[in-house]
C-alpha cells in the first residue's frame, strides 16, 4: 500500500522489489527509536560524542556493503545492511544508560512526567510526519515526470544529506547549551549557532553547485554528466543554507520548552512547499521539485524569526544576500565548465576561500 502511494507510476516488478525492501527498512524503526531514547540522558549531561556516533554507525554497514560489492550490489541486501546499522548504532549507548540505572525489565515512571513528555514530543512527531508527507509527495510527483525521475530525486536527496551530518551534530550541541541559558545569553548562543550553520552549509552548497557534474561522474560513473542528475543536485543544494537556519531557529524555541511554535511555522512552510510541488514541476520539470523545497524553507525561516521576534536581532539580510551572490556565482560560472579538472579544482578552491573568509568574519573559535 505504501509503495503504491509513494510511486503510483512504478511497474509491477519495481513495485514488488520496492515493497520487499521497505519491509527491511521498516524493521530499522525500533533501533532508531531506541537510539533516540538512549541519547536523551547523555545529551542532558552534555555528552554528545557517543550519540553523535549513531549516524556513522547506522551508515557504516551499507557503505561497506556498497564498497565491497560495487556494481554487483543488490537492493534487498542493501536494505538488510541498513537494518544491521540500526542495531549497531544502539550498541555504544548500552553501557552508559545501564550506568544511569536503565533496566529493560523495569518499566516504571511518573505518570505526570510521561504526560508532559507526550505533550512536548507530540509536536515534534507531527513535524516529522509533515516532513515525511512532503517526501512522499515529492516522490509521487517525480513518478509522473518520466522513467528514472524517482531515482534521480532520491540520489540527489541522499547526496545533499551528506553535509547535514555535521549540521545535525551542531544542532544537538547547541540545543544542550541553549537549554542551560536564559535571555541574552541564549540569544548570543543562537547567533553563534547560526554563524556556524552558515560557515558549514554555504561552502558545502557552493561546492555542490559548482562541481555537481564532475561529482556525479566520480561517484556514479554509470550516470551521465549530461543527464538531469547534476542540475538536480545543484538545485537541491540551494535550500541547504536556508534549511540549516531553520533547524537552529527551531531549537531556540525547543530550549525554552516550546515545541508548538516551530510546528506551526513548519506546517505553514510545508503547505507552501506542497502547493508549489503541485504547480512548479508541471512547468519546470525536475528542478521544480527543488524550487518548491526552497520556497517552503524560506517561508518557514521567516516565520520562525517573525514569531520569535528575531527579525531585527539577527543578521539574516546580509548573510542571505551573500549566500545568494555566492551560490549564483557557482551556478553561472563554475557549473557550466566543461573541463572536469578545472571544474573540480576551481569549485574546491572557491569553497575553501569562502570557508576561510567566513571563518575570519565569524571567528567561531572566540568565546
């Protein structure tokens, strides 16, 4: 049923294969949930390294599998390797939570605390449901844009997720730090967090836009650099910078115990995204999916700042303007280069210069 909802344009053979793989991926859910629960007491004690290993350990089995099997890889075996990763990511957390008093056979707790937890976590779950709903809508729209479109969208999304690993860790660390502060101290931490998010995301997005054709050629030799994937990857890199701010602004609200305000903002942004998803791909094709995501991200960003009275307290116009200029430079000058060596070299050098310039401007090493 889920596969039919996600990809109604798939043929019978592809549908059967996707359904079998989805069963293994669904089996990853208990491990992911346990990792999230085990991470809470560690992050509350500002111990971030072990929880942060979760993403690495989850992805390690599939990456090793793809490295070993190469072109002989099977999608079913790859799905099984993700299940192995979901088990592996929980193992380093067992010893710490055991030392904190966790015993799997003891199910006790305060009813009021449980009710409060459900009240706080409910909006977070609703936010995730909205995000997954948008992902389903993306795949549904892509399934009508021609053969291979769903695969291209999935590949572009996966490649864009690579820089987000560092941003996710940054978000968790800043959430723990902001939760222990109030007023201007918390606002100062938010400013530093937003600067760090720009420092990490802008050079990454610039490099992805500038070098996407050669990166596709190096990482996926069977994919043509003249195909739609390089341009799609470049378009999907654009929301990366603005999306990095959204996560940080949401955690600013979480630090004060408010999980409902970010949900309302994200739902409005998701509504804009969904509306644009219905319209833009009809006129623009695959790039319309990425532009719809960009529109939703920007609306969510502005709402998060406006509802928290932050529009006049953050330097977002300057940073957004700089991001637009640099990303436009990468799209107009670097992306069209025909020589792979020049394209990769110039994109790398430009991203490194931007990283160095932003580091000199933000000075993240200062307290």
